[in-house]
């Protein structure tokens, strides 16, 4: 299969920059997610890797070979689109075999290959059916079959599950991931859904306004967000941000916010001025003895946990605590933050002040 590396790739459409200088590497066999909000440049990045769009500058390498001048058809990549189009006049088997037949593969070999793919996808029993009456899931499987039948170097998928309803989407996501693991193929997958990216991806690139904000394994991106954008985009509810002014020396172990001293992780770069204290809802403990106080404004019951909204001197905070914790609206309580889970940001640049020693996080710029 394939390793794909992009180096300082940029794309301008006239005076508009859709993708700013971006660099990352997709390792052979990885399930790699391009994640970000609508319009951030995910599809453009994918299309440049596929050879469907020419970069304005920068290089793209597939298995170490610079492919800038290679056409899409020479890059040996299979695309699976959201709006997969099947040939309506052909049955399932013919749809899947089409890429092989048009390559001139001998009939017996085509039959064997289609049989193998149908087996992998669990559609052996519908090979002779017309595609017209198929369910959405079976149509998606046939489209996948047609993409994987010719053993391409990599699969590119642009929101392939976007049109499916939630329950079925989850089922297909599991199926896709299992298929990837069985085939060990390099897969690049575009999504705006952070949950999908976290569930399916080996690695994630998070993009915003054409900029790669961070790339790494899902857990590092969740635990050690490189920017406020990533901290907010990933996680539901998102990370809480408490704004304050202060000075942080490199390697500081505490910061002062609203006259309360908070322990922070030790791996910290210095900064002063407008700062943001970031903590995820599930890392907050409600403890009457804690000196930083908040007033409960609302509670949201979610079964085993509840989301508690608290008004504090530095803004509203959402805490995820056990449903069994006795909390009532109007009550004042203390908020305890565990130093190991806190992230400090420069409020103006939005960049994290902390570079955690264990995090395998690569940040652009
Ligand atoms: P979505 O999920 O909405 O497709 P995306 O992250 O995939 O979002 P892109 O499709 O890569 O975003 O588009 C990035 C930006 O580039 C958008 O503002 C889009 O309007 C613009 N863009 C994309 N293709 C072109 C084009 N051919 N000409 C001009 N602008 C374009």
C-alpha cells in the first residue's frame, strides 16, 4: 500500500487561499482522518493528494516519489464519494467488476476477484441483483467493492457516510473500519464529525481556515490540544475556557486566577498578559472545600452523568459529574481542577503554552 507525505502544500483559488502551507505524513496502512468545519480545506487537500487539483506550491510524495506532475489516473488511488454513483443498468457483480473488465483482465480472473471482494463485503448473495432496488447500505457496499476491487495504493473517502441516518451511519462506520483492518490499506477519510474522526481514525489532522492546527493520534489531540480551536472543536461539551490576566514563568507549577492559586502541569512555556485556562468538563470535581467558587445555573441529566453549568468570576463552566452527585440550581459550590488535565493557552494567539512530554503531537508552525 502507500505512505503519503505532503510538504508545505498550499492552494489558492484566485486571491483566496483555501489551504495554507500544510505538512503531514500518512503512514502506510493508516486510517487517516482529515477533520474540520465546513470550508476549512479538507476536500481541497484530499483532491490535491489525489491529483484532481494542482497545488499552488509545495510537494506531494506517494511512497517517496514526488507525484506533482502525475495525473490522477497514474496515482493509483480509489475514491469513494458521498454521492456514490452506480451503473443503474448493470447488476451488482457487473458494477464491481467494471474497473477490472475495462483494464482488460481475463474473465476467469475477474470472476475470482469479484467473488473475493463480495465475500469480504458480505454481498455474495446479491451479486446477480440489479442495483436499483438495493438498500442504502448495500449500495454503499457495492460502491466500496468497485473501489477496492483493483487493489489501489490508497482509498480516499470524502464524507462517505454523510447521507446516512445516525444509527446506520454508526453501523457503516464500524464496517468500514473493519474492512480497512482486514485489507490493511492506507485510507484517507474526510469528515466534519469529530466523533467519527475519534472513533475511526489512527491519526487525525485538524484543519481550520485552511490551516493545519494539529495532527496526531486521537487521544493526544483530545488530551493535549495544541490550540483553543482544537480544544473546542473536539469533545462534547467542549473544553471550558476561563480567561484571566497573569504572568506564567517557564516551568511554573501554579497560576493565580481571581485570587485563587491553581496547580498547572509542569511542562509549560512562559507567557504573560491575556491567558486562558482550559479544562474539560469531565476533569472538574465539585467540592465545597475548593476555593474557586461557582453558582449552579442549570443541570442537564444524561443518564449516568449530568452536565452542570456554573457561573464563576471568570465565566461559565460546564462540569460533567455523576448523576448521583447531589446538585441543585442556585447552590454555590467549589470547583476542583486536577493539574495534570489543565491546558493553558495564550488568549491572543490561541496556542497552548504547554508541550507535554508524553504527547506525540505535531503542530504546524
Ligand atoms: P466542506 O465539508 O464544506 O466541503 P471542506 O473543508 O472540504 O468543506 P473545501 O471544499 O476544501 O472545504 O473548500 C475550502 C474553501 O475553498 C471553501 O471556502 C471553498 O468555497 C473554496 N473552494 C473550493 N474549491 C474551489 C474552487 N474550485 N474555486 C474557488 N473556491 C473554491
